[in-house]
């Protein structure tokens, strides 16, 4: 039995204490420095660091105004941790800051350079009254030690940055996330990522057609496109994937793009200038001679053109008919089962030329509002 008042926790090894601290928010971990001399530097060994420069309330309303003193305190904390040749490396850095506050942007650049984290997550926010503004072009200097980059936006339109510095050529994983992250035509064609192996575009908005090619991403192996909408129903937006090393392609729509049964209660979408109520790509073109995995779930395109794929091991195609999501000022629209059947045939003809009729006859499940085709390597 331990003696009364004996501090057993502080007798634990540093690695166990650091593991315990990693389970709480970073700012709470920093506060433990006042416990004792033993705890003074434990937070500097945490693998993940998170700084929230501006605190925002619900729907972007400010809970407290941005404070230069508060941000400078964060800077001192990170400088102390990164001082000296034997400092513990930061594995994951998460920064939340406002793109409309120059001071926060300057400190964000400093934090990124100081930490040189293996994984960098940027959460870009803005007050609600600026939600419809375009933040405009911006750049990001990426350290060579940062092979993973993820970006999210909140409450206003943010373009992906021009990534430069030594990290641009070393980047292996890139994620764009959130409906207010707007991909403009030409961005992915003009920005080269020679080492990129994984690209995820999730919940973003297209203002026009985009191309993902080996010219700028020669090592791309895994591509995931989830809930990627277009800026308006009248916009002709195509997605072109010409990736020589691509092994997996997953295209899906889960957030508001799936039709509802005609008899269900209708939920009207809130109209915004950065997101359509229903996504319909004008064309989806694919040429990936080494592709092994192909998934297409609940997405729609007027045309699907497949130039080449590899020997596929897994195929999933799932389509739904029904009433389409709409905004208040739009007329009701329906996707018919005939439309789904036509798209299913078009995709199968492209990825399995010569075998699509056999696949259609033996592997397509069909009910009143749903078409599904799933094939594994064993079935092939």
C-alpha cells in the first residue's frame, strides 16, 4: 500500500507520462508545467502539437477577439521546444488561424518552419460575415521534413495555396477537405508534386474542370474523390485522371448528393455560392494502365470515358435513382432508373471491354431504386 501523500504518478517513466498527456488537448498539457520541475518540459516531448490562434463560436461568430499577446505566447512555447540540436521532433502540427488576419498568417508561417512536422494540418477559418468572400491566391512554404499536408477551410472560400519550398518536391500525401475549399481550373496542372503518392479531395467545390495527370504527379498511386461538387448547376465541370502509376481510384458521394425515394420527406438544400445542390460532372475521363481498384459510389456524370485500366482486382459501382436534392428556387428533378442503367453500362464497357455483358448478367444487383455491381479478384 502506498504511503499517504506519496506522488506515484511522477515516479512513472517519461514515456508513460507523455503518453498520458497526449490524451488531453495540447493547451491542457502545457498547463501541467506548473505541477513540478519534473513536469516542466514534459509537454515538449508530445508528438502532436495543436495551436488555435483565433477562437470562433458557432457559425463563425467570435467568442473572443484575436490577441497578439496570446499568439506570441504560442510562438514562445514552440521556440523553446525547437531550440537546440537535441529537441524532440514534432510529428504532427495542427494550426487553426484566420486568413483575414495578417498577423496570424505570419505566425503560422513561422510555426510551420519551426516545427518542420512530419504531418501538417491547416484549418483556415474566417468570421461569418466574410463567408462568401474569396480569400484569393496565397502561397505556402513547406519544409522538406513535411511529407503529409492536409487543409480544411471554414465559413469562406479558400483556394489551395501555391506550395513551394523544399517540401513541395518531397510531399507524399495531400488532402483538400471542406465544401468551401474551391479548386479552380489549372491549379492541379500548374503545381508539380513529383513525389506525391496519395491525393484526397474531400467535400471540395469545383469552379470548372480539373486534370490530375502524371505530368505534375508522376508517382501518384492512390486517388480518392469524395463529395466533390460543382460551383453551380450551370457549370460544366469535367474531371480528367491520366495517371500512369495509379493503383486505386475511389469516387463517391455521401453528403447531399444521393437521391431520395420519391415518397420520402423532402429536405431542401441551403443555397450557397460555393456548392451545388446536386453534382453532375460533364465528363469523367480515366487513363490509368496500372489501376487495380475501381470504386464509383453514388456519383453521376453525363459521360464516362475510360481509355485504359490495369488488371482490376476489385470493382464496386453503386448507383441510386430517385428525387434529386435541390435548393428552394429550383424545380424538382428526378434521376430515373434508365439513367442509372445507362451509366452502369457505360462504365462497365470502359473498364471491362469485351466482358461487360457477362458482368452485367451475373454481378449486377438491382431493385426499384438501386443498381450495384461488385466484383472481386476471385470472380474475375
